[in-house]
C-alpha cells in the first residue's frame, strides 16, 4: 500500500516523497519577466517537497499578462533562473518549470501586444494590470499559420528551461489559459481543424506536446489540466467526452505525469458542482497521475494509500509552510498565509514564514 512519504519515480524524476509543491503565482519579477534573486531563497526553503513545480512562467511576451510574473523567452531570464534552480538543487530538491501562455486573459496594457485565443470571445470579468484592474478585451482569433509560431515558442521556452537547469517542464493546460481555451467548447468556436468536436479541439494540445517533448524528452515533461467545471470563463458541455479524447492524445507518450486540478463545491479558490473526473481518468490513463485541489493531509494520505493517485500537489499551504512535507510527516499544525502579501514585492509574506521548529513557543509551554 503506497504511502504519501514513500519515494516515487515520475518519468525520469526520482522524488523523495509524494508531496509536490503546486505552481503558485507570486510576482517578484521585473516588468520584463526577469525573476528576482529573492526567488532563490523562496524556492530553496521549500526544497523538502518531493518536487517543486515553479510558478507559471511565460513562454513569450505575447503570452505573459500577469504583472511581475517571470518568463523563459530571453537570455536575461535564463541567466536569472540559473541561481534559483541551483539553490533548490543545493538544498536537495527537484524543480520543474511550468510553461504558460495566458491567451485571451492577457491584457494588452501588460504585454504591449494584442491578446490572442482560439476564438474572438472575451473572457468575463477583469484582470490586473500595472494601472489597476481593467475589463478583459476581445482577443484576436489565431490564424492557422500563427498557431505554429506559438508552438515554436513552447519549444524555445522548454529549451531555455533546460539551459537554466530545471529538471523538466510542465505544460500549463489548465485554469482557462490558452491551451484550455482551445480545449473547451464555450471558448473554441472555430470551424477549421482546430475546432468543432473534441478530436479537433485537442489538436493544438497534441502539437504543443510534440514540440515540448522533442526538446525535454517525454519523461521530463508533465502537463496540468483543470477538467471539472468553469475556470476563468472557459467551460465544456461534456467534460468526460473531452477528456476521453485528451486521454487518447496522452496515451503511450510516457509523460512524467499528468496533474489534475479539480475544484470542489466548497473550494477555497474556485468552486464547481461538476463531479471530479479523476476516478474515471485513473482507469483511462495508465501512467502517473498527480491530484490537486484543497486536499487536507489526511485526505492526501488516504488517496495515495488507495492508489487514487501517485502523488498529491499542495499549493497555498506551501506559502506559509516552507517545510510543509516535514510538518505533514510529523503531524504538526499548519500555519496560515496572509493573502494581502501574495503578489506584493519584497520579502514580507514571501520568505519570512518560519519553519515549524523556529516558531516561538506558545505561552506557558
């Protein structure tokens, strides 16, 4: 019976435990997407995770619409990532880069370019820019010949991630971003080879997988989906049919792992009444599966013990608990994070959360 604290091998990645750090957008990069040096301390503090999945990292200027998020398209970005990755390795950890294109969720004020998507349908609501929040704008629907250029951007970012020393990459195909915009039928209204039924809507995903695995190798490539319910305006009328086709595209590729972020009816950061597809997907997809979504330590232990997943990724608990894996192993209480400092600058709320042993003793103890 597998244990959450047992070693596990995911593709070519040998991990000390089955507690993964999920990607967490935290800012702390320049306006040009160059990560700040403080990230070396932040990630090294969390190196006791079996694997760190980096914060979402832009593959191109066009695809990065989050102010002060990092990128992997320029030489300056690669050089800045090298000591960060090196610090994780020196602390005994493993880290992969999450590759990100936000598609229609990019605001032109941030990128300086037109935003793009599968179809010319604006995302609902507003987004953050350097001058505050603004309504999402209608994106440019990508022409077929433009899609090839974005696939090439994924390949270049993968090559740059390896040059920076990352142990592999994860393709971000979740949360309503560009690949997800192609996958879901409410955001993809195309009538060409990239639209229509699920067998066409997965085409862009397959081309990105081909390009990324050609650079990194399949066994150092992971991918993340958010299959159940609406996410940042994208949704699908038949998620089981869609992800049956996704499972077909993934089959036989020998990827490092697939990660599913599944929302719950009582979720703390996104909610859905659509049942999770992970029990079905576990049967349909033969290779390594990682689950994410408001898991408590007890739930994570139970899911892994029942072979419902090979590992569990935790996101926000890692913000205030840099030693999360050790705390869970020891049954120690978890600290609470301060949401007000998630996206601010500097060390506050970033590298100043202490490990449990360094916490001040309670009065009377």
